[in-house]
C-alpha cells in the first residue's frame, strides 16, 4: 500500500482537461483578520462545488472496462457523491450513492441531477457505508470509498501540486480532515515539492477521528455539525498510514469557529463556503498565535451549503457580534408604550426587525407586558448605546 509523488503526477496528467484547475489567490482581508499571510485555494469553484472531483475522476479512469460496465457504489454525505455521479455520467459508468439521513438537500439534489441513483440510509456515514457494501455484494458493483482508496488519494494530491505551483512561497498548508484522503494526497505532494513546508490538519471537535487514532484512543464522535463533510467517525486506514508521519499538527476546532469561518468567507471574501470548507480559516481564527506572520495556504474544500443553513449561519454571526440583538423590556400594557420605545431605538439609528408581546408569562404583572424587540445595530458599542438610552428613559431591561 503506497501512493508516491509520481502517482500523483500521473493522476494530474490523467485528469488534465477534465477537471477545472481552481485559482489560488492571496487574501488581504483574511490576512488582516487573522494576522497570518493567507492564500486561499478556491475548490468551491469546481463544477460540482468541491475538491472531490480530482479523486473521483482519477479512480473512475483506473477502472477496467468490465468494472465500468458493472458500475460503482459509494457512501457519501454529498461531495464525493456529486463528483462520482457527474464524472460517472460523463464516462458512462452507472453510479449508486448511499447518503445518510440529514444530508443537505443541496447535495442530494446535486447528486440526482447528475444521473446517479440515490439511496438515503442510516443516521451517519458509518451506517451508509454498511449499506453501500451490502449493495456491492448484492449487485456486483465496485465500491469506491470517498477516501480509503489509493486512487482517490492520488487524485486528491493534485490539489497540493496546484497549490504550490501557484503559491510557491507558502510556508504552511491547512487542510480539513474527514476520512483523510485530501490531506494524505496534499501532504505527499507538498512535502515532495517543498520538504520544509508545514502541513496542518483541522478536525471538527465533535469528530476528531484522526486526532484520536494518532493518540491510540478510540474516537468519541457524535452529534450534529455544520461541517458534515468531515463528520467521519473513523479516518481511513490508507490515508492515515500515508499521512500520519507527514502531518505536523492537527487542530481541533469548535462549531462556532466553523460558523465564523463560513461567515467571514461570505462577508470578506465574497465566496460561498460550506462548513467543512471553512476548516482552514476556522483554525486560523481559533489559534491565531500559532500562525501569526506565516505564509499560510488554506484549502477551501467546497461550497455546497443549503441556502437556509447559510442564512442561519450569517444571522448567528450577527448575534455573536451583537449586530442583531433582542432587548427584553418589562413595561405597562398601555397605548403608546411600544411607540415610545421604538422612538428611542429609531432615534439612535437602530433598525427594528421584529417585536413580540408576551402578556401571559406569570412573572409579568397582569397589567403589564413583556416586549422582545429585535434590533439590528452597527456593532456592540451601538447595541450598548441603545440599551443605555432605554434604561435612561426608565425602561426595565431584563436582557440585552
């Protein structure tokens, strides 16, 4: 079992002209935000919206004619599914994909639109994999792992070649880790091209499978995460064996870090990013002192996020920054009360988004009312200014 730099170069030649070469750009805004000197590889600009195309196409091109006829089956939360479905359709290879329940609609619909058969089965990736292997045995399909496959790893390694060809000055790469195929390929390529480069991984705190395996401990992986693309309970044996000695450090980041990463990609970089795709930026935000002043490349792995979830994340970041705040005010239930409060808020430039009256809470007087007034503010200082003005007018704020 091995994947060499030569294998990755061969994959680069094999897939050339069939997969977009995505851009690498220096980001002044993210550099100012994090204190590092940041380059971004925009793999969300692939046709199917993620880095998975390189590995999927390389693996399909390695199939024998007989295997192509039988077709392939895979388990995927979405990005591997779409890549395999799209290139399988192009090459005339039948594709069946098993997806876990709760997979974002954008990824389910994208996979079906490319002609694949989609089976929704299991609460997580592990259960979906078991079903995919059952279908393999029943129908004679070729099972194509999303990461635990040498052909997949070699294809994903092309990302590392492109990154360093376009930004040879980089001192470090940060790559999200799910099953490990991407970081294994990138680490092999990057270390071959520039032996002194640092390669860092990043995992979701709820799915730290690579970190656990490094420590020789069973992984404790559970719960929902916005980074569902890397929500893998067990890192692949092949990528782990290939990458473990090449990875300098793996960072574990929280849900809020991923959310902030998605939000900053939208607001600062003007690009749509899914949860897992924000992993590199999340690590920079979580551990700024570790990267300050370094020339760092972050791999934006994909942009397949549901519109509703993107809206939720952006609004949550506004709440986090107190640019969206709820003033809970206990007052008299009499005509003109709301108008008077609104005049204070509007007079200071606050934008009222929503108002809720609560007259039935037992800790509110029978002749009183509780008002939840949601206000858009400029920043935290502006939120405090409005709150202080309401208090100065005699309104009792119960929460600000």
